[in-house]
C-alpha cells in the first residue's frame, strides 16, 4: 500500500514537473490580491462602461451593431445644440478661469508682494465647495435681480447678464475650477530658470514682451495641465447646469433621457460615449501640445523668476486687481453663508433678516442624508485606502505581470464622468437581484457606496503610492532577513510607515465622496437612501427650501474644508517625522 502510494506521488510529481509554469503558476498572497482587485475593477468600472458603449452602438429593436444612434443624435437639433453648448461652456470656462488665475499667479510669484501666501491660500478656497452648491447663491448675487445688478441699475442704470443662460454656468464653473490653473501655473512660474529670464533682459526684452515670449511659454506645462483639468471638469459636470435650469448641455441631457424615458433609451448612452471620448481627447490633446517642445531649465529647480518691488502706482493696481478677484471668487461662499442665515432674499441686495431656523429645518429634514453620507463615504474611503495600498505595493514592490495595467485601470476612473458611471451601473445591475431580498441591485444602497469608491479610488491611490515611495526598501529587506514573512513585514513595517499617507488618502476620499452628485443622482432610488449632495439638490429645487439647502451646503463645505486641511496637516506631519527620522 505504501509502495503504491509512493509510486503515485512520484508520478504526480513527475507530471507536475512536466506542466509549464505559466499553466500552473505558484501564486502568492499578493498574486491573489492582484487578481481579486483586477476582477473588482473590471466588474465595477470596465463592465459598466462597456455596457454603455455597447448600447450606444446597438439597434434598440434588433440588437445589431449600428451607427444609426449617432446619426440620430447629430440629426436632432436639441442634441447638436447641447453638444456645442457643452464645448462652448468648457472652452469659455478655461478662458475666464485663466483670466482669474493668471494675475494671481503672476503677481504673487513675480513681485515682492505682502500677503502673497494668504492670497494664494484664499485662491484655493473655491475648490472646497462643489460648484453646484454655490450656483444658487451666485444667482442671488450676480443674477438679473441679484445684488450686483440691483446696485448697478440703482447707481448707473445698467444691467449685466452675468447669470443668463450659459453665462451663468461659465461664471460658476470658472470661479470654482480656476484653482486648478492657479496651482499648476504658480508651481511652473516658481520653477522657471532665472538665468533664462536674465538673458532675455540683457537682450532688451522687458515688460509684456518678456512675459509673452519667455515667462509664459516656460510656464506652459503647468498652464496646460491646469487648463485640461478645468475643461474636463466643466464638460462632465451635471449638478451646476441642473440647478441653474440649463438643460441644453450634454450631461443634463444624458441624465434627463435616462431618468425620464428609461434605461432603454439609446440617446443617453450616445451622450455618455461622447462625454468619455471628450474627457480622453482633452488629455490627449494636452499631451500632443506639449510633445516635442523643450521647457527644460539649466539648473535644478530653476531658482524662480527674479522678484522685484512694485512702484507705488503698480502696487495700487496690483492690490486693486487682487482684491477684486478675491471678492468675485469668494462670493459663492459669502452668498451661501448669507442665504443659510437669511429669512427672505428676493429682489434685494441682502436678505431681509437673519435667523437660525434654516439650520433647524436642515437638521430636522437632513438627518437621513447626513447619516447616509457618513455610511457611504466611510465605506468608499475605507475600501479606497485598502485597495490603493494593495495596488501601490504590487506596483512598486513586486514583479507581478500586469501590475502597471492594474495601476492604469484604477486611475482610469478619472476619465469616466460620474453621470456615465451612474448610467453604466443602472444598465449593468438593473436585472440582477440582491440576494434574499429580490430587489434590483441597481436600486441597492451598496451600489451608491461602490460607485463613490470607484470615483475616488485614484485620489487614495496617489496618496498611498506617494507614502510607499518614502518607505525604504532596505527596511523590508532587513525584516525579512531576520526571518519575518512577507505578510508580517507588510503588517509590522510597511503599513505603520505608510500610516500618514493612508490616513491622508482616507480623508481626501471621504471628503470628496461626501459631496459627489453626478453619480449618486443617477443611483438614488428613494430619499431614504439619498446622501448629502442629493439632499442639497432637493432643497435647492424650491425657493422655500433654499435656506435649508444653503445650511446643508455649509455643512458640505465644512466637511470638505476639514478633510482638505486635515489631509495637508497629516502629509506635512508625516514628512517632518520621516525627515527627523532620517536625520537621526
């Protein structure tokens, strides 16, 4: 019996030896993790987007492949108008955002300017407020009967259509997204090689000629990166046009077609494909624009532009420009704050009175929204940092086949607009029932949390990757040389050293997921399952609910602000701890 068993074992071993390694791989825990993450991303990102693509090119009657849906789209005047409106609004938002960001970036980096750090910090504040939150407040300030136009008519007898139609969307989007240009452009200006500027000055180039021929071209990489982000964000945005009642744009049309006609309507899918294509094209175009151009500096860091002092007249003009810009860009926050405390604000420069009742009403009617948000954003952020940490380790510390593809797949969520992901989830999960309940999975609250997780995964991944890059490989090798297993090394060495980055990723993911509207508005099946962003949208639909909506908006802004500040504090603290550790 024993000899027979021994003979069988020998035969099995011989057979195993003859089987190629690729057919029966020796899978480690990290291999298994990589496969599971890949399957998760495929199921929650690629499959829903693929469903959207398939339906867009499918005949609704026969199921055959066709281009007729796109022919019908461009043959319909409303859709053609929506397409050009979206392109126009995005392009003009880049122009207006540039007009706002460029003076702030140049003045604070080019001159000895008191309060430049404060000005830069104030310029970043619009990022903590989602544009749809401040849209109604801006109507009350810049609308036809808003504060500014009431004063202009009273003083000068004129009125300016700041918020009329597409103008309103452009103004709101520009004010909220210009920090992307400001951040990137300021960084580029600070890294310009000073010697190149001095050489141009020695050759007689000064003033606007110097800026136009030398300074701005050298800062072009930062500007293009910021401008591309603004274009994509505006093109894909859903909440702002909806709250401003501007429906003749692509994202609102996609939402309205699916929500009113149903998930079988092909036009919603055609629009979704166009939104995805334009997101990818804008990034590709920015890459092509930069390719082949040399922006290199002679010395590392460049030294930045040579700063000079302002003359009295220049100082007056500079401070006037900065103050005017800051008043405009901070107006949504001020307007939202006034609206949250105001009693009646209509046909008047300011509210008639002030009260705390809006906050009481908000709390009484929003407990469910807030609790749901904590649950959904908490689940999303937790999954994001777990998956982000795993992907970062697989990419940076292993030689697993396809690890780069895993990184690209996780990051690809940035190119998928929220409304497209929402439509994809509806299409993918509407015929799948939740176990033991019989309810469609598309209307299950867990799907909302998973959508938020996919949407915010790139942010957590970048934070986790940056944290792991600061962990010395020698520490892991030392632990393993002392007998620690790979799992124990990760648990006891790697993860503790990554704590700061992981926590920063969690906070960023949580804060941004808490105010996500584009995806959640497609997936909310009832108010009982709705998160905070959807609650704000509901409140803002009626004049009587705007006060409570503004109060809830203030809560959303505070959540994002705390998250942003906490994330930066954690990152800086982690850097200082690592620096002090390296010094010792």
